[in-house]
C-alpha cells in the first residue's frame, strides 16, 4: 500500500496562500487540495496559474468546489472544469451546498443520478468527480451513503471520506465507512474533532487507529489529504499532520505484517 499525501487548509491572504504553495513539498507532501479562494482568481486565467505555480508537482491535485445539484449544474461548473483540465487537476472534490434538513431519500437518489451524469463528463476531460460528504449536507447520515451510492449506475462519482465530518454527523465508526464503501473511495480528508471544533490531527477526540487499519485492509493507495482547519499556523500544521498520517499508516502496516 503506497498512498500519496496532500495538504489542504484555508488561507486568509495572498501571503498565506504563497506560504502554502511554497512549503508543501519541503514538508513531505506530494500535492495540495485547493480551497475555492486559492484557485478562484485564476479560473479565467489558467495560464497565469501555470506560470506562477505550474512548476510545482501536485500543486492542484484536487480542486475543492461546491454548489447546488440540479439540471443546470453542468453549465455552472463548465468554467471550473475547463480550468481544471487546462492546469492538469486530477479531481474535483464536490461539496453539495444544500442543507440536509428538508432532503428526502428520493432527493438523494435524484442527486445521485445528476452527479453521475456530471461525473461522466468530467471523466471525458480526464478529471474524477468525488463527492465530499458533509455535516448538514444531503449525504450526512449513515443511511444517506447507502441511498446515494446504491443508485449510481456506474462508478462515475468517487467518495472523499472526511473523518471529522463523519463524527460531527454522528457516524463514529469511520472504519465501517472505509471498508463498506472501499470501491468508491478515491480520497481522504483527515482532520480531528473535539468539543464542536476542528482540531489538528492528533489533538482531538477521534481514534484514528481503526481508520488507518481499515485503510490498510482495503489496500488503499490513493490520495490522503490532511484537511487542516483548526486555525493554527500553516507550517506547524503541515509538519504535525504529515507526521501523524505517515506514522499512523506505517504502524497499521507493521501490525498487519506481524499477524
């Protein structure tokens, strides 16, 4: 099992964004998963993005985007897809911007069909569409995952597993999600959670040992991104998250090998 480590976190200024871009490789990461504000100024100017950051491998391994899902989604997302294709982004990580409160099972089935059609189009551009489940978004509760992925006619939409959003949504058995939806998982967002707040990896209340063990069991070999939203320092968060993920996965492999 050989995963690729990425880093993601919000930035509040150009200076912070530049620190993110210039620091991820030296911290050990192979890529960035960019928040909307970090790539939005370049959407109409992909050549400027390539001029400023194109020399950095993995600088846009994924673009995190969001919005509503309806028949007009394709048209609204077209500028983003054109940008992603031009800069060589591998994946669009999609957050469904709709509250879970009034969503029905039939709604989730309909969203699954619409995102599947969009996923077919992104694949034609060489881009994978990955659903980021989310607290208070349509795929939130455990049964929502079954409803959504049971309706996918093909594996046109991947799954980004976010550890902290699962726990905040009341799903504490993260390992069961990992093993149960292994065929769809193409990305991880790893972050910790405690007392209603996002925490740096290792400083919250999530037990990651079963998560790393499950990842080893399914022989996951895709992207694993630290999604650092605690508000701490960029460089400190990079180092701490990388060490935590690398050590946790290595220990899971070592324990499995001794059995």
